[in-house]
């Protein structure tokens, strides 16, 4: 694999900028959620709306990054692209895990006692998505540094990204047989809910971007350190 020495300073600068933006948005997000109106039916439990869908979008975005970066790695063979693919999968899996935790909490409040989980089409497909990318991470962790594995993982990531649009549109595909609520559309939020929902999406997007760049930078630096160590051993 091609390892470009010394990751550009712009990655570190981007990380700092994203960190400051996240720091500025977080208190506004918290304030907006606290001030958001309480749902007349679900009560305070409904405020998971401002966390759960943004987590889903972060999971989707992470796996899309894995596919795009994997495609670039197959094309250019650059270690930096492969590290970005790994970062996307790791951060996407974190967001997907949190989505799978907050979803059942909300479901129990909305669907009644004992309904932590139902084998709804979207819930089942989301669990499958989680297992698919967990398998990707396990593959990478057991065969770290192997170029053939990196190429296989890249192909795997590109092919599996088809689960993202399927997961989003599955409710429409199964018609009224899904217990999961429909996708949020313009005008579907109640009065006073639009701003906190927007802040939730913005804040968690920048949290995703910050973690992605941080993990990417760590991966690139580690790969370069291993390359220098290998070159030093070869020179002796």
C-alpha cells in the first residue's frame, strides 16, 4: 500500500475546527431539547426524537464513508483511504449501537410495557446492518496490515452500502405492515419541535465528523509509524 508520509496539517486543523463547532453547538442543543414542548401522548419520552433519528443518520453516513473510501482505496491503493474507510466503519458502528439502544427505550414508551423490541422490518434490518459492519471491524482487527484483506474489506464495504437505502425505504416497501413510524418529512413535526430537531441533527453531525477525523488521523499516524519502524528494521 502507498503510505504518504506526514499527514497534512489540514487534517489536524479540521479536527480542531470541528471540535470548536461541536463545543459551541452542544449547549444550544441541550437548551433546545429542554425547552422543546412535551408531547401530549408520549410525554417526556418523546424527546428521544431529538437523539434517535440523528444517530441513525450518523450511522448511515459512516457506512457510506466506508464505501466511498474503500472504492478510492481500490482505485488508488493509498493507505490514507483505507484508514478513512476503517474510521467510517468504527464511528458508524458506534452511532448504530447508540441508535439500537435509544430505539427500544423509545419503543417501550411509545408502544407500551413489554415492547422493548419487536421484529419490525426496520428494526430487524438495522440489527442486520449492525452485524454486517461489526463483521467488517472484526475482519480488520484480526488481519491488520494485510493488503489483501484491506482490498477484500473495501469490496465488502462497497457492496454492503446497499443496505443503507434499503433500511431507509423499508417502511414504504412493506406498506402498513411496519410498526415503526414513517420517515420524518417536512411538516410532520409538531409545533416547536423543528428547531430542537434541527439542532440535534447539526450537533450529532459535527460529533460524527469530529470523531471521524480524529480516528482517521490516528490511523494514518499509526500506519506511518509502523512504516518507519519497518524501514528502520530493513535498514539494519
